[in-house]
């Protein structure tokens, strides 16, 4: 079961690279979540630490649910902006006018806040999951990656600097999955 957890985690953590391929990106994103959740599930069983899976599941659900809610709110905001500009009929209207209405709309701002808050809270739970995994596996890169995910989600407010921090967290997450060894083998030096 430990080998399955490692294999699923390694595939799942490398899968975001496939998101660069057109039309596959969304499917790759869904597959990443599923594979990493299965990996955390198996790790929680192997190490008899249910917090590993529970926190990963809560974090993933919060992130996905708030993103869906945020996109629905943005869709409503765009629809209402188009409707208000067209006066009920679909005559010509300018994209600049729609953008102006959207950036002045409270609904657009609220949607952004919902998505950002969900990301921060979701990454907090994922961080807690990775702390538990680091403690039981002895691979401290999991904890560092989780901390950087959480810090990066907060730093998105600062000129999107957080995306760079999240990218670094992802690289460390890859290193962590490739540092953990199947049962009977020891972890690589100092990790």
C-alpha cells in the first residue's frame, strides 16, 4: 500500500506539466487532485494517521467549492453587465464598457474574495496534511512544501507574487515524493 501511495503521489504531482497541453489542462487538474487524494488516503492507512487524508480532503473540497462558487458569481456578473449594456436586447456593445462595469461591480470583487479566501483556507488544511505526512515519513520537504503553498496563497494579494512561491512549493513537493522510499528502503540523506 505504501508503494501505491508513492506511485500515485509521484504521478499526481508531475501531472500539472500536462496542463500545458491544450484541452487536457482541465482534465489534468482534476486528475492531480484525485491522484494526490488517493496518495494521501493510502499514506493515512500505512502510517495509521487519519489526519493525513482528512485534512487533504477538507482542503481540496474547500478550494474546489469556493472556486466553483467564485466562477458562478463571475458568470452572473458578466451576464448582468452584458444585459445592462444591451438594455435587454443583444445589440452591439463594447468590451471596454463590460470591463468597466465588471471592475466596478461589487459582485466581481466578492467573487474574487471568495476564491482567494477559499484558496487560503484550503491550502491551510493541505499544509496541515503535509505536516502530518512529514512527521510520520521523515521527509521534511513535505512540511516545507505545505508551508510554501499556504504562504503563497496569502501572497497572491501582493502583485501575484504568491504564484511564484506556489511554484517553488510544487517543486519541493515533487522532491518530497521522489525522496520517500518504498518500505524497506531508507530515505535519501538528510531529507
